C-alpha cells in the first residue's frame, strides 16, 4: 500500500543514465535511442501492462507523433519543445479516435483493429508523398537549439540530455498516474472487468482515457526520435515497431513500469551488438526468446528477479 | 410507501424462452426480502435484470422514483444499487484491502483521479479497513484474495458491496459454496446489515431464509408464484408442492 | 464494362486465395478461442514447398500441391500437440506473443533457406495462357484457381454440413462445454480441424503463389489481411469469411485499379468501417 513512496532503488536508472553520460561518451546516440524506446515501452505498459489491452498498434501513435513533429519542424518551426507538444497532441487525437473504435471490441477483433489502423496510417503516410516524403521519408528536418541555447551537437550530447529530461518528466507523471486511483482502477479492469462494472466504474471511459494518455506519450517518444535523428521514415508506422515495443515490454515485465526500462535497455543493447552480425538470426533468436518467455518466464526479467529474490510463498 | 426498488411487468426472453415472465415486484425501504424458488426458476436472471447486467425484453425497473430500465450497470451502482455475485467475482490477484478500496474509491467519486490525493486516499483505506474489521477479516487485509479460504472470499464479496454504501443490496446466494462451518459468519453479517439498507437475498438455504426474511417471494419458471410473510409461505400448499416435487427428484 | 469484368475476375481469384487461407483461422478461433497469429506460416510453407518441389525437383503441380498440403498439416499437428496445447488456458497476450515468436522463427528459417527474394512460379504448361470464352478471354491459371477454390469451398461446406465430423465441429464451436458433456472429444476435434485448416492454408498459399508472392515476409505482411477476413466474417463462422474475403479481394483489386495512388488505404478504411457496424463480424455471434 505504500508503493507510491519513492524507494531508493528507483533512483538507480537515473543514476545509471547520468553515469553513462560520462562513461560511455561514444555511445550517446544509442543511449538516446534507448531512452526513446523506454518512453515508448512505458506508454505501452499503461495500456497493456496495467489496463490489459492487448494491442499490436502502438506504433500508430509513435508514428503519428514522429511525423507530426517532423512536418511541424519542416513547415512551421524548428523549435523542439513545441514540436514535442505537437507530436503529443497529434498522437493523443489519434489515440482518442482510434480508441473510440477499438475499445468497443475485444480479443482477436481488437488486436486486428489495432493492426489495421496502423496499416491504414502507414498506407496514408506512404501515399501522401508531398507531405510525408512517402517511401523516401521526410527530409530536411532541422531542429533549433533547445530553449534557444542548447544546440544539437554531433556527439549527441544535447540529444542525450534532452531525451533524459523528457523521459524523467514523463516517468514522474506516469508513476504518479499508476499509483493514483486511476491507475489502480486500470488494474481492476484488467483483473476483473465484470466486477469493475459492478462497482460503478465507467469502464469504457476509463479505458479510453488511458488509451489516449498512452498514445500521447508514444507520440512524444516518436517526436523525440524525429528531433534527435532529424528524419522520419515509414518504419515508424510499421508492424515491426509495434511488435518490437511489445517484445521489449514483455522482456522486462509488464505492469511494473520498470519492466519498460529493463526490457528496452536490454533489447536495444543486444540488438546493437548482435543484429549487425546476422540480422536474420536476430529475428530467429527474438522469436525463440518470445516462445521461451511465454513458456517459462511470463513475468519477464523482473518476474525472474522476483522468483530469485523474494522469499518463497504461495503465488 | 414508495418502494425503493420496483419492477413493473418485467420480462426477459431468450429466443422463444421466457426466463422472466411479467414480474411485478416491490422492495420496501429497510426490507429483508428473500427470493426463493427451484433451480432454473430465473432468480439470478432477475437479479441480473435488476442490476443491469441483462437488458429486459419488456417492462420497467424503478429505483425510488427514477426509471432505471435503460440505465447501464455502473450508473445503477452510482444510484445506490449494490450486488454480490453467486460465484465470487473478485480481484483474485489483488490484496483484500485493495479489492474493497477500489469499490470505495469509485463510490467516493475519485476512481478517475490521476494525481494522488493523499488525504482522501487515506480516508478510503481507513473506511475499507473498518469494513473488513466489522466483517471479521481485517487480519487478512494484505493477503491476495486467492489465498483465502472460500468462506472468507465470500465475505470479501459482501465487503465490496457494502463499500458502495448501497441503499439497495442484492445478495445472490451469499452462502453458496461455503462449508457449513464457515457459513455462520456470513449469516451473522447479513443479520447485522444496517436497517437503512433494503436487502433482497436469493437463497436456497431455507434455514437462512426463514431466520432472516420478513417477506418472501417465490419464483417459479420465471414468474412469481406467491409472495408474503414467511409463515404464509411456509404454509402455502403450492410452495410445498414446488419444493416437494423438487426434492423427489433428488 | 471490360474493366469491371476484369476487376471482378481478378478480385474473385484473390478472394478465393484469401478464403482458403483464412477459413482455418476462423475455425481455430471459434473452436478454441486461441489467437493463432502464426496461421500465415502454414500458407507460406505451403507456397514454399509447392514452388520448390516444382522448380527444383520437377514434380508436377498437382502432386506438389498435395505434398504441400499434407506437409503443412503434419507440421501443424506436431506443433499443436507439443506446443500449442500447453497454452489453451493461457491469456490472450501469451497466445499472441507465442505465435508471433513462432512467426519470427519461421521467417528467419525460411529466409536462411530460400533467401529474401520472392520465389519464381512456373505455371504448368496446360494452365498457361488464356481461355477464350467468346465475349472475352480470361487468364487460364486464374480461371483454374477460381474453379478449384470454389470446388474446395463447396467440399468444405458440404463436409461441415453433412459429415459426422462436421456436426461435431459445429456443436463444439457453438458451445464447447455442452459438446464435451455430450461426449465429444474436443481436444481431438481441435487437432483435426487445426490440421485441416493448416492444410487448406497451405493449398491457398501454393495455389495463390502468383497473387500473394512467396517470400519471407509473407507470414507477417499478409497477416493483417487474414485477420481482417476472419474478424469481418465472424469468428468461428465458415460462411462469413467467404463473404468477407469477397469484399476484401474484390474491393482491394478495385481500389488498386481505380485509385492506385491510394493503394491499400481504402480497403483498411472499409474493413474498419464494417467492423464498427458489425463488431462481431458479418456472420458472427454477438
């Protein structure tokens, strides 16, 4: 019941991030990517881990945020903070509209709708070449210095700290959210939706709110990607993106907030080291990993850690 | 006397089968009303219609003066209609206290709060804990529900309903599945329910019914056979036939 | 007018392929509620086996198709008994992750063995060219494809309506617990229908190799189409996906013909719209 109090171990990721800034100077771009993926995975955890909505369409919001920020930078202003807001807003609207559609259904139909909506957006981005650059991607995304002072440098230092700050603030908000009555009611919906109806909870509205918030944060992650890489390609809306973030979250452990941190970090680092060598077998091992996780380690890395560290009790 | 809960010619058909047939029912304020009948009479269906899990084919449902026939479940709960389920419908993986807190939070109207209002949450927890204490399960408040024996889980089911501070409480076979050693606790709890709450209880256990009810409705094949005070019902030959007939099949 | 006929014809051929592949998925979902996203793998394998037997070993088209069908069915039985069966009670997320994992593995294996490029299809000589029906000519292969698929569909429908197996299947899809209490061995039923569905999918993959190109991305790229056919048709239904496949096949062909710059956009929109109108599918149970 006291979970909302900040425990010392929760400061660990932030200390690690700051330490990495100084220790791994040449890996800062990877570090930024990791933090963007952590944010992406956090957004998914809200709907998948906490609310229990099985979706393969989170990339829709990531992609909308990415493109919105990119188009904003190209046509309106290169100011990054407002770009983040634009990305979040566009993604939130997408989340609201698609959520209103998708959340009327369940199971396979819901899953299929999330896939179809993402494919729809991908097709739209592909076709609207004049706005999105189509298959070639959006070029010429130039980002101004943050707050007029911090220029994006070649070593990725500014980008790293920028991503770190955004991730930190997002985490603060999401952490508060999941410990608040709202977050706990999402868990209730996941655990027994019949009971939630029977205690007077407006389930559909609650889920739609969660879906929209989740979309907004996915959109922020996408916008960060655009701003730090100065490019948007079609892959931000791909099935692979959606699948990847689900894998990252499950790898770390769903419904625990920190699963997103661990899963994204482990996945991205492993991918950086292993996928270069043999991308085809990277897919094979990821597939095998998924099968093994489902069969033996459903709680992901954090679940395994629990089993090893907590005293044995009837689970 | 306005009834706190009333149905007017309530019907429910599944295909060609009428599981609820023109039911006229009144629940008075402060009632201790039992609904009995043989298996398959449609008792749980009736409760599902009252609580909003099922939409009626015809007829009306009134809560106080308001027509709630078209109102979804959650809204009926907000207006003071609480229920328990025949089969435990709990958050099995969550602690007992959390089960009750979720209900209390919804009732207090801050189920959607995103910025943790620490003061209000503490109140909710204390209120929930007090409820558990009254039901005698405060000692297991931190345990996940699934680790409790069935009888205690049944009490959690009642605790959740009480946390909603209902004006009308529908209890669907509260003692069902509970070993007789543990059922006395449940009987006591029901006996101590506040007078301000109108209670409708579905039961098979005749001992419980006659101990607790001030009014009994007998439901047979979706329709009301007879309604009256316990003594009348016990003496009614039609009722005895319905139950005698059933016992012969056992 | 000519364009309309072409669109209908080509759309019908496409729809038939989609149906053959997707009907098994519909039955699987309806019978066991198991979300099998790896279903496309069987169609893919069917395509690879057919094409490889024909190209590399000179085996005739008919025999190659049969081998593909049987091969996929056998593989599905092995997978079902050893792995799938362990997850029947599991939650939806587990099933999704597991089957996606299988897809990833299958895609990697196929990529390693056959390379990334689409497999070349050599249509057998007698099926090459055009048939002249007087008012116009039609490609022979596509005509053959449509006729064979319709025949298979008819056989399937008759089988489900008339045979003992079909009756048991329908009962189990309708109400599994009731069927079990009547003594129907639903586990065995599921294995058999899983095999049947996978075999049909393999046939669809092999027959439809020039419509849905056989390449490693097959099982992922076309997955959303199979899912749409099943969801719009109605889970557990056998007729529903037929109508849905027609809508998708003809609709998609029409869009690609008439508004090529918008590609698949409209078809996704249409399918989403259909599901909004009928969330349980056209022939689904609410």
